[in-house]
């Protein structure tokens, strides 16, 4: 989180909250916007770093162009409502929590794969990954799929 939300930014918001210049909900909203903005900047920088590390062959450039198109879609072409952004951020945090539990061997999967957990969480937040990215083929990997290839 510190990577996308700097401590000084949060402190400034806390001071504004203590001086009653902003409400708590406004503080949370500003933190969320800052976090998303910084994350998008990091993704753009990540793309440039990948290109410099891996070279400019057609495969890498093609994959990175897909990532760039997705970023552009979320950044400029399609304005999402604050509720939608909040919903997506909440879903990502929920998935991240599950991944952290998995990394610590504390996640009970009950016969699910991690991708099934992710898709179940996205469904709970009314997020259709295929629709958001303009795909039709994305689906979770099940143990049957994993075993069969």
C-alpha cells in the first residue's frame, strides 16, 4: 500500500480531518483516488521498464501493447463512476487478502483453485472480467481443467 499511497499524503489528510476541513468519507475517497492514480502511474512505468529489459521483439511489444490498451481504456476512454471504481478497488483488496492468506498457508480453499476464488469474489462484487476487458474466453481454472492440461 505504501507504494501507491504515501505516508505524507495520508498525514496531510488526517490533519485536514482533525481541523474538520474534510469529512472522514471524503478522506477515504481522496485516499482511494490517490491510490488508483499512483497505481496507474506505476503500471505505465512498469510497461516502460519491461520494454527496456526485454527488448522490442514483436511478441513482447504485442503483449505490452495489450496492457497499454487496457490501461488507456481504464484511464481515458471510459470514465467509470466512483461507485464502480470503489467496487473494483474493494474487490482487488478482497482478492489480495485471499492471496496473502494463501501465501501464509492460512487460506482454506475447500476444493477451489485460486482462480476460482478470484472469479467467485469478482462475481460477489458484480465484476465481469470478460466484459471489463472486452474478452469472452476468460474463466477460472478448475482442478479438472488443471489435471487435463
